[in-house]
């Protein structure tokens, strides 16, 4: 009896997972960006803690609601550039992990700055067979020119994933390339890993100091 | 005569030596950034700007930030309206006649119905605000950026954009006020207003960067390229993206 129950549970789970994967897969890239953005904004609007600068809560929100739609391996590869080839698989894993931590820490903070700006979604210019698209949005705020935010997405087996975000034309990913290249030239891939780890540790202490 | 001869000879020699030295510095930075031959000088200026910002500009901007939002919006609109005239001229210079006319329309509407520019009625009427300057116009004409330059207090620029900035300032409406007190007050207010608009975003760079100087350089160069192409720079497949 027990066995059958657990089997059924496993079956239900796997169907559920498959169903989820299918649901994600069929979402168009622009619809995906819009639904994630709307989702996050709705939460931030209601969350007084995030509005008053609680970075930890903002990080939590980003980790659960945003990260599943990002391809950090691709982002890290882009940020490291030509030196990526000389990294071992282990180094690639660590680099990806540390870069992810850095990006999440840094830009989760941006959520605490959100003050009812309006976000416009531009019509998607892509063919149905495209596997690499740009979703263009604009953040409008009173008394200033709108800020352009573009998301680069790539179609993978488990759905569309964001691999670059451009704010006013500045890639938050490739903007690191000079920086990372310099680290690799002076200390190799391990030097870059160390610098990233140190940076994350330092951010960790400032976050806890603020609390 | 005899005395002047070594002088005339030594001048070009000295210049040549200086040129060689600069060229060597540029090459010596085998790791150096190809668009930043003046990096040591730029880094020094950058450090100076960071200190000035930390102890003067940022604290002043923080105080200014306490004024109520409607006032700040009014200030932003007022300077925005003054800026729209030159933005329109630059759009015309770039051959974007519809945008240029629209900017002219903005100035007409905002200077009258918008109470000397305090209210941005034009945006509500659907006349979108643009962002142009002489540096962008030069860029759209094909003038390359030249070396990256960090200007004292003003921050990141390039040779092209610095030249553009000199032109921008010649026709800057704020600088046309004859009364020195008015001119200086307006210049100061505009500077503080612009700095205050960056509060919040400025700490992001501190957090994001391993080396803030390099991060800001990369940021500026990408940002200006995007502006020259009005938000649609050519999308090239990254050679390092396999």
C-alpha cells in the first residue's frame, strides 16, 4: 500500500514537473519577461521591508522569482570572454557561482530603490523560429528621460533564459570583461576567483553591518 | 643665432621623446586598455573626483534630496526645457528632422503652457523627450571617440565628447545669463540636481565593480555608443561567445 502511494506520489511529481517544464517552454520570451517583472513589482509594492532597504529580503525575492529564468553559466562565459577557454570545468563552476552571487547581491539592492516607476514593454521584433531575441522595455519616471532596459534571451531545452541585461545600452555582463581580463592577466583564473570571493565576502559584511 | 639653434633642434627632439614615451606607455600597458592610453593620468583624476564626490558633491546632493519631489520634478523640467532647444538643434544636425521639430514643439508648449518649463506638458501630449548633445552629433557624423579622458569633477569623457562639451557649453542657455549671481546659482542648482538624481545608483557601481575605474570606463563607452545610435547600436555576435 505504502509503496503504491509513494509510486503515485512520484508519478504525480514527475507529471507536475514535466507539465511545468512544458508551461515554461511555451511561454514567449516577451511574455516571460513581462510576467516575471509584474510578479516582482507586485511583491515589492507590498513589501515595506524591501522598500526600506532590506537587502536580504530583496535577495530572497530575486533568488526565488527571478533566478530560475537566468542562465548564469552563459552570463559568466560572456563576462570572462576569451579567457573562459583556459578555465577548467571546476574553475568554471566556481566562477559561475561567485559571479552569480555578486550580480544578485548588487542588483537586488536596486529593487529597494523602486518607487512606483512605470515599466513599458516594447513590441517584440522576432521571427517565430528565432532562438536568440531582445526584449525591450523602458522604465518611466517623472521629470526624467525614460531608462531603456533590454533583456537578451536564448531558447534552451527548458525554456527561454536571460543571458544579458542592458541598462541604457550598458551590458551588466560584458561591462565586467575589462575588469576580469585584468584579474586573469595578473593572477590567472584562480586570481579572478579569489578577487570575486573577496568582493562577495566584503559585500556580505557591509550587508550585515547595515542591518 | 647660435643659441637659438640648439633650442629649435631640441624642441622637436623633446617632443619626439615625449611622443615616444607616450607611445611606449601606451604599448607598455600590454595589458592596458586600447582606448585608454592616458590611463595613469585618468586614474589620478578619477581618484580626485571620487574624493571630491565623497566629501562635497554627494553630501550636498543628499541634503538637496530632502526637498519635496514636486519641487525636484519642477527643477528637472525647467533645466530639461532649456536643454531641449540644443537637443532639437542637434537632432536637426543629425538629419532627424521629425525629432528636431518635435523638440521645438516641446520648447514652445513647455515654455508657455508649462509655465516657463516647470511642467512637462509636452511629454503628456506625446512629444517624447530626447537626449542629444554635440558629442553624439559628432559621433553620428562618423567622428571616432579618440582616447578615453576623465575630466576633473565632470568625470568620464572621450576626446570627441570633450570637444562636444566645449561646444555644448558655448550655447548653454544657463551660461547666457548676464547676471553672474543668477548664472552661478542656476549652474550650481543644475549640478546638484543631476548629482542627486544619481543617488542610489551610485552605490551600485561601488558594489558591482572589482575595479571601479575600469567598470566606469566600460560603462561610459557602452553608454555613449548606445546614445549615438539612439538606443539601437548594431548587435554583433560576440566573438568570445561560443
